[in-house]
């Protein structure tokens, strides 16, 4: 994860101690930012600089002296004379357990190497909770009621992948419920609110209203949810199909920044190209025009470049 | 905003009428009126004003459900159009609550409590009888006219087993002391009045039915003063405290409460005066007061009895607290399973408003304050104060991180004073008699009297008021001892988020500090007695299932931890651990630690406490046996 | 405060609108002025649904109300502007009542907007083609500029005028001199001093007279004064108003050269087609966004066989015409531009890359660029020439509504499509739906046409058939079409080529039409039996 510079208005600083080091951080900075500034890495899953912290995953928890419970580094602001421990036994225990609990209930196989690294670093053993159980229909679960799994099995969020349009797929068996997609679809960026968290507890899930298919929902296919998904639960159809065909190979991909060919806003597009074909489009999160967000045209409207010559986009004229 | 509603889903006339009754008729076709406004083709107002109606979402969902029995797509669409709420968001909120169905269901639904207090008083038998007569839980019965489902604690533990009837087009009704005949009769449309006898004491507060005069403060009107008469309330000293409060001024009220050393009764025992002062001093306006009446801790029903039997006292107490903390608006958030308490409070607030005790210029003092009731819909988590804010604001009832604390940024991100019902109803006495007089009762660390909720295997279950420091043994004696005189296996103290104590610990003084000393907690003053016939593993499993069902799902330690805890307990109860008993017990300890250390809110942080105490104190599972 | 005037940024500038939404979340108020209750208007605190083409009536009434209420920023006016008295006299007849009559918007709503704008701490006034696709486009813009001068909402952080560019480099194209009266960097071609450095650098004499704009070119084709045309990356055969006329004129040219990445409808008419690369992903270069930010485009893909970079094509053409321009890289071409344009002088490729773009003017390599323009008006004394008020009068659309053509048709874009659909036709979005005549449901009932029914739409220029779509964001008498699907339904057969004399823009936003019901199977059957 890239370390973004602190962008804070206040110039006052706060002095605190992190892992025995004295640290100066701008007033209003989070513990996470303060720790990053002195090179202390903190695992995060639901955190993204461009979104409001929901501190739901709890993998970033740290110990603050005087606090009865651990606190989320991503959201908790620094205070003068705070004494923070990021590597105590309590912290390591909670991080390991959070990772185990997620890995025992969610398919993390598409999660980036960074997340696989956390699992190894903290010694997570998801298998010790039992055999992964097939999940019942989660989309119609009624709050406050559940059916326990058989002894020896561990409940999971497994369910069939949702493919209901040509642009992207939703594979909620991979969803860690980090809320990022809901925030990106909602107040933190797109304000379309096509998806929300529905249900409660372990049956909480990302859903459209009444679990309608995306084409019947408010979705405008900006793909900003995909842009923030940390586990591959939301994916370009192009990537999904290539993965299914065994053709997806990031080692053969280049990434090039350019400017969107449509309206005059000037959004930076990052083109992911494999074998001289665009396979997906993102935007850098640190770009002050887009903050990583695009619209449907920027995200998906590139196919015309590749349709030339195949009869769909008009074709290259003979000289 | 640019809403996209569900295609082709129109509200029925009943849904439209129900929502219009709540919100008023829409003025423009844009908002759903059947006739267009002449200007609406050239002018539209909306924006922030429209979006700020979001806090009406929960009442709107109730209105539609009450009318037709569930939230239909057309009903949800109409709510969304009227309130400018995106359908996915409204669906996310509706599906958060256990009392809202999002698929068609029979017009009458019986929610049958199978939680721990009812469990030891025949709930299992009731459920199996219903299954025999009506079919499996959740299936349509009686020709599709009704169905029954199990429910977590309904807060009627003193009259177990308890049932709540939800009826489309009619008010909900509680059925205490239920048996299968009564439930089937009720589902068939024959509902007897559930009101207890009045003026002869309350069935729910046995002390009030005894001829000898207990020195009751909080229960002094219960069962004796007509809860539906403002005149009767005033004749029994009502509104003298508010008059006194105005004489003292806000700072004077806070000083008395501070001198009284009043601690919060909702479970956290925080000094009431400190919160009040923080809100009073907060520069941001407006200030809000919230009465937390979302009493959902299994085994807790004290607030319900106060609200049912002495509703004006709560209204007066809220006015005093609001005045002291400089609040313009009060909200009373009551759990959805308390139909009688809700009706009595609605009546009391309307009466008080009509007579100048609420609204503008209260009692001619120039102070403006009013109270709005918000009804929960089946979510234990909404008793957590920040989740309660979310619920009132029309969001999912998910807790928020603290800091910021409610006194600085609470409801609508404004300074907010949140107090439990019982905390509030102590305030009139304090204002009238003075803080020092109040502090003379009880102990140094726990002043005043306390309401205890006795249930399970006690001879006379109900609410008891006793000074802090009364021992558990004395309290049990007050309640007639163990029903049937059998030995005590365990007492659950403080509710599902509390812990078990054993027969060896009955001399613990019931104070915040005394219970803490034996590793227990007073919590919400649940005292639930289990005799030696009870399968304690079954009780612990029910508690674990409760937390799994009631976790909001926001944070990983609680969302998945409660699932894994229940799975491990079931394995142990069934004698089929993964690995060994020791390894599953160790796993349970590890889960307990991460839930306590890393959960966002108190639900997750205490989701293992009763389980842990059962294992530690009752020796559950340690011999490889269930109990 | 943000005003969107004739702009549906939610759909046409989605990422810009995310910034507006952020402002709304931070407490800003949004006013939208648009005949349609667009998805942008649905976010607004107030939507003013004026009649198509009554913008000046509304703007002048707002100005008059601001003056009458004593809310004009007199200090700013006296210090930084000229011609206020003439403006004041001009707007005097534009009372709220007059404006209500001319625009349809209730007087009280106009008054509220006037007061809100004048009293706002900071106010942005943004517009798009709803202002400029009119026969009096420039006057429309001047009417809005007047409001900003009246209140001082210009040249300050958070306050300003913001024309939202519809295409990714329409700003850059103009900045590079692809505009009849300018050389690169905003240098006036008719100004000898401005022209001289270019003549010296290029070693040629530049004609000291402005060229033709697009409408004038079509006029010149009609009169026979123009008979050869070189079109680069434009599709006038489908994008021009009064399309049948445009097609006829293009077909009548002696020589038509089209340089494009697609074989467009225009290319199909061409004498010569020069296949080009996709500039944004198959070649290097820069584009300039709506906020004057110059950013780098980069090559990510190899172009298909035969397609060549625009620079390469132009240099090759020069070589064939006898001039050796060498084989410059995009950066070398850019550096030549920098040597001639003060706006761009400080924008080296390394700087553009390191800083994610720079805003012009950026006169030197130590200049940080200029996110804010016109702040000179706030200098004391004012830097440069004070800003003049302009006298502009309301002049309704040319295509009048009559009994024969009683319905107003306006055109615009949809979120997922772009212009004539050449690019956006290529991706399979669930949002795509084909062209329709969008009408208010009550008109459907009145005209006896059902949702989805195909009707004949007739204007004074031609007729087409299209399915009707009920749309409650319209109002009775107002209809809407896009121009994204010209191959299937050529909306521009209906539109009028009445153009603004100053900018050459056609009045795409206001056509008069009538809707005719097609004979249905039942009618045909009945007719058959009757005969």
C-alpha cells in the first residue's frame, strides 16, 4: 500500500510515543498516519485514504495506554502524550484472530499479495475452525434468525457468483464486508447508492434493494466499487473471464497513465494492458481530479479502440 | 437526489394512506401525489431539505409494516420517494431489524420468546406445542392467516413464557403467561386485554401488592396511580420536581445530581452529572436528550414496568434532564416489543403537551422542550447509544467509534445526553429532596435505590426496588426464594452481557463495586435464577446464539467471533470437539479475547462474558460433558 | 453556493459533479437552471425550470433584482468593472413579473436565487451547452458574466465562472490555435505584434485575418467559396444541425480529406481518408481540460496496422507539399509551442509529469501554474483592463412555436454515451438504450401516444420516426432527444442551423416540432376495409 502524504490544514503538531519512539504528528492525524511517518507498517483492509474510515475490519488495532480496549489506528486521532504499542501480544493476538476469522469464512484467494503476507506474518490458521461449510441462501436471510452449521464445520459466506451484466461481476463469497464499495457508491464518491449493506450480523451482505439484479438497480456502472474492492469480490467482467480462461497474467501487463478521451474534466486513466489489449482501467487514488474514481465512459468506454477492425466499431479505413 | 426507484413497483392504497398519515399528503406528483402541482414543471425544491428527512425512515417503515404486515417493494418505493432515500439504503435499513419482514407474510405473527428466562419457564414446551398445532416456525398456519416464529427476550420475563403478536392493520399486543391455547386463540383473532389490575399494585412489581409499606421511591406510584391520568400524577406529587428544577436553574439541578452521586443505570454506571454537565457546556447547538428505553438485555424488564405504570414520571424526568443540559429536543427510543409502554407514553406525552408541560414555554418559564418517540424494530444493538443514534437518524443501527463521545458529537453529530429510563426517573426525587439526601441511601460507591429484575426460578418474579448494598441473598428472600425450594445451580447477574454467580456467592452486596469484586457485574440488574434442574449448557448456547443473532455485523471480531464461539460451544455441548475439549476451550478463550479487545462496541466486548463465567464458575464442559 | 446553468453535469461531467457533491456534503447549496429536471437538478436545493432559450430574460431579471435590492457589490463594480450604468439601464425593464412571463419560472424563485447568489460568501456559476447551443450563445454567456461582475463572484478562491468543456481537449484545441481568430497561446491573429513571433519562428507570413468558423465554412460551401475541406477527428456529417443540408454540402465538395481513427459517416464521403491513431492511448501528447490544466497523454497500445500518429501524418503531408518538418516527437512539438506561447512556457514535459499537469498561464519553469484566473480583478489597483459589463437583450429561439409546430424539442447527452456515439457505441453497457423522443407522461395521454410507441416527428427541416419514452423529468410541451444514435435515428435532421454570429454554434437546444401518430395495424386494417 502506498504511503500517501498527510494532507492536513492544521500545522500544529502533537507529540506521542509509538513503540517507544517519540513521534511528532500534525494535529488531526490518525495513529496510522503517525506510525507510517516513522516507518511502522500497520496492516489495513477496510481503510483507504480516499474514503471515510469505517474501522470495521479491526486488523489495524493498536494498544493505547489507558484505553481498556484496543483502538483502530486508521480512525483514532493522535492525542498529546499518547503512548501507543503496535506490536504487543494483545495487538498481535487480535490481528491474528481477525485475519483467521476472515480467512475461515471468506475466500481470500484473489486478495493481493499484501493480504496473503499479513496472514503469514501473524500466523493465521483459518483451518482450525473446522471444514468450510456451504452457506445457505444469504440474500434472503431474516435478521435475528440463523441455522447453525453441523459440528466440525465452520460457517462461511460462500455463495454463487453474481453475473448479471457485461461490465462487472460480484462474487460475494470473496467479500470481507469492508464497506468500501458502499462508501464509494455512496457519500464518499459516487452518491448513486445502488448498493448498501443489508441484513445483520454474519448474514450482513452487500445488496441492491430486494437483491434485484444490477441492471434493475440504480447502478450507473462507474465501477468505483471495483476500484476500491480489496479482495477481488468485485471484478471487471473482462478480468473475470480472463481468469476463468486462465489467461489473466499480471506479470505480462503494463500500466500506463493517460487522459480520458471523453468530456473536458481531464480524468487520469491508468490503462492495464496485456498483449496489446486493454484489460482494465483504473485511476490513481492520489490524483486530485479523480481520487481514483471514474465514470462509466472512462472506466469502460475504451472498447472502441479495440473494436476497430472487428466490424463493431467501424473499422480502419484503407488509405 | 437522483433517486432511481424500483421499476414498476407502486404502493397499494393502504401503504400510501399509512405513509401519508405519518408524513402528510405529498404536494407534488414528483413526491408521489396523484395530482400534479401547477408549478412543478418549472420549479422544484429539494436538495438538503429533502435529504434531511432521512431520520423519518424508521417511523415510515413501521407505518408501512403496520398497515400491511411487511415491507413491499411498492411500499419501500413510496417511502423512498417521499423521504429522498435510495431504495438500496432503505432496504439495508429495513433488513437490519428482526421485526420487519421484506417478503409477504401472514397478517398475524406470533413472536414466541425462547430466550433464557422463558426457556426455564416452559418456552421449549410452548414452542413444541405450537409446532404440533401450527406447523414449523415461520410456515403459514391457520389457512395462511397467521404464523409463529421464535424470538429473543421480549422483556416480559416476570410473566414467562411471553409472546408478542404483530398484526397487520392493528396494534401489536403482548401475551404474558402464554400457553399454546392462548397463542392459537390470539392468532385466530381472539385477543384478551393484557392490562394488569390497577390500583391494587402491579403484578410485575410484587412489592407494590403487599399491604406493608415498603419505602419505595421509583415504584411509589406503580400499581397505585392511574398511569393514564395527568391529574392523578399531579395529585401524587407529579411535576413538583420540575417546578423545583426551574427554581434551581440548570446549574443547580446538575449540582444536586452531582451531590447525589447518581450513576447511570443502563449498565455502564457512568456518573450522570458529568455527562449532563458536558452537554450543558458544549458550545455547539442544538443539544439533544435521548432517553434510552431500548431495554433489550435478556432478563431485563425494569424500564418497561416504569414506562407502563408511571409514564408521566419519565416525561417529567426527561424535561428536567433536558432543562439541565440545555436540550431543545428529546427523543425517547423505546424497543419495538413494548406495545403497552409505547401506548402509555404516547398518551402521557400528548397530555403533557396539551397541558403546557411540554412544548413551548413550559410552565410559563420560557423553556422550550418537546419529546419525540422513536420505536425500535427488534435489534438489541440499538440499545448501544451510538447505534441508537444511527437508528434514529434512519441509518442501520450500527455503533460508531468513540471518540468523539456523544456529549460532543452524538445524535445528528450534535451534543447529546443519553440516559437510561431508570437513571432519569431518579432525577425528580433528587431535585425535590436534594443530592445529599439521595446519597444517604445505598453505599459510598453506589448511591440510592436500584430496580432489580428477578426472573427464572424465583417464587415471585418481578421488579424489586432495594437500596444498593442489599445482598443477593436478601433480594432472593424478598422474591420468595427459589420456586419449589430446589437448590440454586446458578444466578445470572447483569444479563447476557453479565455473568453467572454460584450459590456460594449469594452474600455479595449488590453494588457496582461489590459485584466487581467477585468478577461479576451488576449490568442492567438482571437477577435470573436457575435451579439444579436446568441444563446450563443449553442456557449458555442460547446466550451464544443471542449474540450471534444480535451482532450488527459491522466489525469482524464480533461478526465472525460470535459465530465461531457458538460453533465451539455447540461442539462441546454435543461432546464432539475439534481436536480436544481443551483445545476448543482454548479457542473459546482466544475468541473471547479478540472480541473483548477489538470489537467496536459493548456488544462484542461482552459477547463472551457470560460464556466465560459459565465455564469458569460452573465448570461447564470441562469434564467433557455438557453440564 | 454552486449554480449549474444549462448543465447536466451529473451525466455529462460525472467526475466534476463528484466534486460538487463533496461541496454539498460540506454545506454548499446547489441551484440548477435547466428546462429539464435533470439528474443534476434532482440534487439541487432549488431547480428553476425555465423555458428553452429564455436564459437572458432570467439572468437580466436576477441582475435587476440584485441591483434593486441593494445587493450589488458596488465597491467591486466601481473598482474592477466598466459600463455598469449601461447594464443597469438595460436590465431595468426585466422585472420579476416580466421574467416569470418569459421564462415560466415563478417570480419568487427568481428573487430567492438572486438574493442567494448576491449574498453568498462564495459562488460558482457553471454552464455547459444549455447556454451555448443557441443562436445567441455569446450573449447568453455575457449575461452570466454580468451576474458575476455584479456580485464580485469571479477571480476569488471558490467564486468564479466555469464553462464545462464537453470534450477532453476542446480547451486545448483552442489554446493551440485551432480556432479562427487565434494563434497558439491566445495570441490574436489580427494583432501584428502578437503575430510577429510566430512569423519569425516559422519563417512564413501568416494571413493577418481571422478564418472561418464551422458555420461560416458551411455557408461558404453553399455559396461555392469553399470547395476543399480537411477534417481531423470530427464527424460533421452527423454532428451538424440540419443534417440533410450538411450532407448535401459535404458531398458537393471537390476535395474532402478526413483524418480519423474510424471510418465515420464523414469519412465515407471523403476523397481521401487518413487513418489515425487513438490519440489518447496510442500516441504521446497533451490535452487541456476544462480547468485549463494541461496533462500528458501517453501511448499504452500499438496502433492497428496502417494507422499513424497525427503528427506523423501532418509532417508527411508537409513533406509531400514540399516542406521538411523532420520527424519531431510530441515533446519536440510541445517545446516549440512553449517557445511561442506565454501561457505554456513553463510547462515542460518533466514538470507536467511530476506535477500531474499544470494550469495555464504558466509563463516560466519556476511558475506554479494558475488554478485561479481573473484574480487580477481583486488586485489594487486592478491588474490590467477592468472587466466590462455587456448589454444583452432577451431574444427567444429562432424556431418559433406555432400551431403547426407547437412542441419544443431540446437535445442533449446521456451519461453512458458521447456525442455521435462513434466511441461509446463500442461498449456493452446495461445503461445503453436506443434513441427515443422523451415526453412528459401527460403529453402522452394528450397526444394519445403510448410509452414505447413509434411516432413521426416533424420539424420545419425534416421528419424522422422514433419511439416515445415517458419521462417525468420533462414538463408538458417539452420533449428531449439525444444525438448519440445518428445511424439509426438522425435527430439532427430536425434541428435548426440558426447559428450564433459570434461563435458559430447552432441552436441545437431549441427546435419546434410536431408529433404525428403513425397509422397502426388497426388503422390500416380499418382503412382497408373501408376502401
